[in-house]
């Protein structure tokens, strides 16, 4: 937390994110949590985290099979009511 401004009932907090000793993001908000979220979003927009792309690819590969299975199940669940209606006719 860098700064706290205003009376106790209407404060504004300023928070910064540091990475390897360098300030990479800053955010303001009516609560510390909102200021932290703003600072984190600012840091993600401005700073290029080289590991982030790798982590995204890893997660996509890991869950790709599960997503395929979920889609397959959903498609088959949608087809089943149609088949039962055809049998009734």
C-alpha cells in the first residue's frame, strides 16, 4: 500500500505491484482489495510475463481431452431426447 487518502468513511487506497524490485503496476480503489485488483490488472496489461504463455499452453493441453469429452457428452445428451420423441411417434 503506497498511499491512503481521505477520512475513515471515504478512503482511497493506492497499491503497487513490484516484481524483482521494479514497480510494474499501480491501482486505486475504495478498498485495499479493489486497489490490489486494479494494480494486478495493470501489471498484467503492461508487463510481459514470459512464463504466462507457457502456463496457458500447458493448461490448454491438460484440459483439452476433458473438454472434448464434455462436448461429446453434451452432444449425445441433446440427441437422446430427439430419439425418444421419434420412438413415441
